[in-house]
C-alpha cells in the first residue's frame, strides 16, 4: 500500500509538495523525503505530530528519544511505522522543523493506494520555495501579521477562519 501526502506551509503561499511512500516505511523515511524535497538540513531537531481534524497535536514522533522517564511510550521516527498510526485519508500531521519558533509544515494523507508498493519515497509534486528552515526569533512575524489581520486569534469570536484557505486543506481553516 502507498500513502500519498500533500505538504503545505502557512508561510509560503506557493509552496506545495506531494510525497508518496510505502505504508510500511518509517517516519524516519518520511523525514528524509521531506528534507530531500525542501532542502532542509538534517542538523536541526524535528518532530512529526499526529493531529486531529482541527490541527490539534495529539501524538509526537521525535527524531531522537527525548524523555526516557515518562510513563508514556516514546515514539521515535526510526522505530515508528507509518501504517501503525495512519489509516484514513485526510489524516492530518504537522512536521515541526524549527523548534525555537514553533514553525511547521502542514501535512495531509491525501490518498491511500492499495495493492502497490514503493521501494523508496518519491516526491511527485514540487512547487514554490520551501520556507527558510531556521529564523531568528525577531524575524518571526506574529500570527496576526501572517494572517494579515490586526485582531488576535486567541479568544476572538469575530475572526472568521473560513476566510483562510490553503489549496487543498479544507480543515486548515481550523488551524488556530
């Protein structure tokens, strides 16, 4: 079975990547495929987060084991298989690539292709430049500037997130 993922950025409007991987690949394989198609360095910490339909983080899958004293199982990219955690189309994930500034790529499992296998990941779509991987904290724009609004999103009932559309992610409008 093959998983096809669509990857978008909330920072770069024309950035879009599609990656196909075998369902039995690990998150480390997915991580390397993302680095290959974005030009990101492997010298920075990164994590995947499995998200609900409103982009709320649920399960973290880290590049290296972070907490050996927790009661919860640690999920590392090397030891976590995609098909063990992904089973439905439209499943949402985040790929946090800049921990200091909490910047991420937004990923959706756009298609599951049964009856086929892939030896290695393939980038099937690459448009636009990837966001800069590491920014200094003073370079990061507040969310109100990114969304071109002067209103705060936190607790602001008058803000209509339906106005935010990101080419193919209907649920990205529920991001915040």
